[in-house]
């Protein structure tokens, strides 16, 4: 009987395996038959089923796949667009399933950033309320629904990205999606005529359909690929990123988008201030891209392309100045609540009759256009109240990302530091590009907002202390479990200050020990490690303050030049430590005073990282 019982699971498992195999075989046969009759439908069905399985299996993987699909949202033909929207619905269902199944074990925006989450909810509620006074209430409800999709995507992204690995997935997906559209556009697979019969054939539109929108996603993709170069170890991936960066630059210039060039210039200005340790490499990339752009417009580009980017109203453009003037008039007449969500084009012709200074009314009355400025568009439709909520979402996400950058830099997480800085700079470039387009409904914008907020969640999870095991059953809490799962990912990466302190403790003494000293009373415990305001680190307390070393002044401020001299002097004795020391030196340069000294708050960090060098300098060895 016991033997029979033991055999039952085997027979059950085998039957299930046979049934699963038969089911997959039958599905493959049906899919193959459909591919013969309707290849496009078969491919759509296959991608849909694969996305469904991936999204419910791993939310971050589903988000990465959805990120690639968003770049093809405007492919001509309803089935593709409808399929991508269905994929978005599946992603939201997967997110809800994760929230219900792993309550307390996942990052939730409402719990971690309530002011940011409530700002997003208020933004949607206010957009819906504008239907009460909008000229076309149905348009307002539809516009609020479209805006809600972007805000919900922020919530989904924040929950999906929990660690560095999942962050890399989404960044690679963003780069891959932009690369595919650029390659298709460069190969002639799409053109403006596919979307607009009167489109400008001299401008590259990729698969997004509009050159300016295409340029707005090429700028962050270019920045991401450039900063990811500093975080990959594989030579193949390095070459892939180098080629991608070059393709993005070429495609950006071929769009002849003034907004794209302005956004690129803004990223160039942001790099010296935000690139941190990657500043030198980033500036080298900037100079290369700038040289490529100058060469194109001077030697290759047709005269009309150069004239277009050098004259804001060359050829009439899309009448942006006229549309901006209309948006300003709308805001002046409806400053508090706006004209209603998605009502800009509805009421636009009325303002053409009031504004007698319009040079042209073709894009206002004949074919009403959007405002071609995201910020003015939101302000005109939702008023000051709605625009304030929109600005809160964008500004709050940028602030969260900057706090994450500082945390990664202080913790010595070089890869995350580089990735977060690239995401921050790339998003700033996109925010500059949407000055020239109405992109409040764009998926890439809200995707980047969610990634910015998720960076701080990753930083907090890395810094959070291990909690004691649960009292019942000995099951570790969720946070401790997450740290145990993530620990193998950290092997082989940059050592954190805690690892440096362990090496300091095991390092041989710099000075030979002398005769035994008489017994001394027990030393007082070391003072707590002091850090810059707002920083938290998982590092042990430093040794007591050292005296007699020229690197420190009387009030505990340390001279950066002296620390650099010590690193140069003893670098040959500690070759394994040189890279880490130099990394910290580059980071600390951002905080020195006019006298070249670090504030007193950095004393603990200096003693922790450079304690070995200070000991050697004090002993005179």
C-alpha cells in the first residue's frame, strides 16, 4: 500500500505532463494553420499569449515587454494599436494580482510616497471634473480616461521595478524599442506618408509617425545607452550600446526636429552638473555627438534642413507660435479650471476670431491642431489647478530620483549611480522636448516618471536594515527576504563602505607592534558615524578621530587635496583599493568648500574609507 501511494504522484505528474504536451502541440498546430491563412493575426495572437504568460509570471518582465511595444503604438492599422492597449490592460491586471498576492512585500506608491500618489489621483479626478464646464463633456471624460492610463502606469512601474536587475530590464527595453523604430525608419520601413499623406518626406519619423515625437524619445534613449556603457562588462554589449548611441544620434539629426535639438542641448548643459563620476566620459560623448551633428548639417543636410533648424518659423512649420498664442488666450479666459480635458481643439476655432494678431489661421480653423506644447496644453485644458497637480507629479519624481542618486553615490553603488544619473538626465531631455509637442498622453513620459520614483525605492531597500525573524514559524519578514534574494546580485559589484571597513579590520598593521603596553582601562565605544544630512548607510561606526594628521583641521574638516595626495602616495601598496578610493574622491569633489575642504558632516565617511591611509600618514611610514 505504501509503495502504491508513493507511485501515485508520479503517475499523476506524468499524466499532467502528457496532457500539457498534447495541449501545446495542438495550440502550435492551430497557430501554424492560422499563420498560413492570416500571418498578421497569427503573429498578434502569439505575441498576445506570450505577453499574458510573461506579465503574470513576472511583472517586471511584462513591463519591459510593454515598454518595447509602446514604441509601436502608432503603427498604421487598428489591430496593432488595439493589441497594445489590450497589453496595457493585462499589465494592470497583473499589477493588481501582485498587490493582492504579495501584500506588504512589494513597493506601493501610496504607502511610500503618499503625496505623489495623491497628487496623481487628484490630477485624474480634476480632469474628470472639468467635464462639468467643458464645451464637449464627452471629450473631457475621454481625455480624463486617457490621462488616467498614464498615471496608473506610474503606479505599475513603481511596484514592478524592485532592484537593479529589473531596472536594467526596463532600460534595455526602452533602448531596444527606440533602436527598432530608428532602424525601421532608416531602412525606409516607415515614413511620414504612412501617417499623413502630406507629411514631409525629408524628415525621419521612425515608426512613431511624427518626427518631433520621435525625437523626444530618441534623446533619452541616446542618454540611456551612453550611461549604460559604464555599467556593462561584456564586450558584445558594449559594442551594441556604442552602435545604438551612434544610430540614435544619426536618427535624431535626420528628424530635423528643432525640439529634439533643443532637448539635446539641454542634456548637454545638464551633464556637467549631474553626471558625477561619469562627467568626463559623458562630455566625450557630447563632443562626439556635437561633431556628428555639425558635420551632417554643414556637409550632408539639404539647405532647407539647415534653414529649418536655424529659423523657428521656417516654412510656417506647424504654426506653433499661433497655437501657443491661442493656448495663452484660453488660460487667460479660464485660469482656474481650464476649458476642459481634451477640449483644446474643440474651442480652438473660437479663439482664432478673438485674436487678430494671428499670422495664419490654417492650423486653428481649417484643421485644428493640438497646442504643440505639453505644459501650455495642460494649463489651457485643466487650468492652474490641474497644471499644479501635473507639475507636482513631474517635480516630485525628479526630486525622488535626485535623492536616489545621492544615496547610490554615497553607498559606493557605482552601477546604480551611473544608471540613475543617466535616467535623470535623459528624462530632463524629454521634458525639454515636450515643450514642442503635446505629449501628456504619451506612454514614454509616464513610464519615465514611474522609473524616477522607483529609483528611490531601490535605494531605500538597499539601505534598510535587516529586520528580526518573524515570531511565528521563524519566517523572515518580506524586507529581509527581499534582501536575501537580492544578495547574490550584488556579488562582484562595487564594494560598499561596509566591505571597506571589513578589509580595514583584517588588513595587517602598518607599524610593527612594540612592547606590550600596560593594561589600560576599556576604551569608550566609537562615536556613531556621521553622514551628510538626509543620508543613511549600512556601515559600522568609524574608529575614533585621529589626531596629528595634516589632512584634518581643528574642526574636523578634511582637505580633499591631502586625501588625493595620500591616495597617490600609497596606491602602489594597495592596488586593490585604488579604484574605490578614486571613485570616492571624484564623488567628494561635489561637496568641497571654497577652501578645498569637506564639511564636518563628511568626517565619518572620510575615516571609514581612507582610514588606512590616514593611519599610515600618522605613523610616518
